[in-house]
C-alpha cells in the first residue's frame, strides 16, 4: 500500500513487453475490434505496413498495468490521459514502456505522469501525459507516515515489539517465516487497538525469498524506514562438542546473513530519504561471561553486534541509526520449559527480582525507533541491572 508522501518528481518505472500475436487476438476477442489491420498480416502489408499493427488501446492497457502495479502502484486510479502514436507498433516488437512522475499535488493526492514507449531499436513509438489519483485506503490510514518491518514479528518478543510500535503511529509489517496464523493474530490485535498492521512472509533462511519479500513490500507498502531484526533460531542448550556445523550455520544465517541480505535491499531507500532506524535484538550474552552450552547462539549474537557497529561506521551521515537491544533471559513461551528452580534462581540474581519480559524489550526498541532519537551505535542492556 503505497504512501503518498513517498512520491517525488522524477521517479520512474519501466517494463518491457513483447507484442505477441496471441495477445492481439485475445484483445480483439475481448473488445470485438477485429479490424483487419490488426488481425490480417497480408491485409496490413498491402495497406503499406510491415505487419499486423497493435491496437492503440491495447498499448494503453499495458501502460495502465505499469501505472497500476509499479508507479504509483497499489490503489491508483488513472483518470486522465492523452496519447500521440508517432509510429505503428507491430506484432513481434518489444516495447519498453516508461512512466515518470512530473508533478505531485499533495492537496488533491494526484500525480502528473509522462508516458513513452520505445521499441527494440530505440524508436519512439508513442508518448503521452496523464493524471493519476491515489485515494486514501482505510486499511492504510497513513498513520504518521512511518513504516516498520519486524522480522520474527510473530514470536514472543517480536509480537510485543509489533504491538508497541503499532500503538505509536507506526504502520507495522509483522514478519513471519512459516506461521501466518500467529502473524495475522498479532496484526489483528494491533488493528483492534486502532493501529495499522499486516503480516508479511519473510524467510531469512532463503536468499531468494528475502529478495521476493523485499520487492513485494516496496511495491505494496512503499519504503521501509524502520527495521527491527528480532528473528532468531529456536533457543537451545547444547555442549560445544555436540554442536554441528549446520547448527552454527543456521544460527548465523538468521542472526547475521539473512538480516544482512534484507538490509542490503532496504538501506538504499533510507539513504535516499536520509532517515532510518535499524534495531537488532541481541542478548545479554554479549555482556560479561556468556553462559555455557550455547556456543553457536553466543557466537551469532556477538557477530550481530559486530555487523551493526560496522554498518554504523559505513553509513555515517546518512541519517540512519544502528542500535541493538540485549535483553537478559526473557520470559516467553519459548523459555518456559526451563525448570522452575532455574527460573527462580534467575529472578533472585536480578536486581529487579524478576525476569525480563517482552514488553521490557519492546519499550527499549520503541525508544530507539523514535524519530527524534540521537542514540546510535549502542548495545542497550535490558537486564534490570544484571549486566552493567
């Protein structure tokens, strides 16, 4: 769902389409326009053309596809247009259609666009101008013009982060890898509370899936300005000698590699607008002496800290902050299988005399995600004082 404020003069979208005889035949069947100039190659040749000529309105339909799906995209209404056909377009031509924004009217939520079609030889076939409106969609609601993506958004910590951001005028995309029902439940709770949210499939273990999800988000929702990297592998305790290389790779893929691939696709948009908030969910294991029997998990979390610090150094001056939250043991369904004696011992060791909750983590994330936040390059311990 595109947000109107993302549009700017000079933005372009391009698609190339081969004009096939089957497409022309289908269009003729749909409209009833079976002029022999379009349908009969011999007639067209005798009339002085080099082959079957594509219907002008079929080409306009291809332009409509670019406008409706690419720019401005989702929900747009093309209500005024003027075309000039400089050269005939023939069956077999490959036409590159370009739509560009030449005017933006915020008050009326309309865009002035220019259109051109060029064939495989670089010959201009048609050009035109039009107007497109972007009606407000109730589901979109354009809350605060902020769009946040939370990986692992359907989990215990991730869902709390989503709900906290959703309550602060942020449109939330609840990232999930496999369980759409849990993600939809999180989004529905946000919507019932007056916020805006949708579930978005995002499997950080699959590079191609990451690219497809990022492309879909950009097309349907616009540019993401806040990313919360909360996805993680299932927490486990295992001796180093029993930990396989595949388990190391799985932890590293989610914590580091998958998030790096996602950020590589989203950071250019933040740089363009000179604003962004990137927040990672690390762990208190990066403070002090880490716990035993968690080598792959601890390694991945340390690597995540290193990646965020390096990104902060590389993106200096871009208006983007990179911070991490490192909670102590968090009381979630994932961690409630521990013996009650162990849980009570953890509470006693904490200066706050209780375990960290998902809400505690979400509060810290909300602070770092604020537009006015000046915190950058920090790893914030959310530990109740047990890690200083």
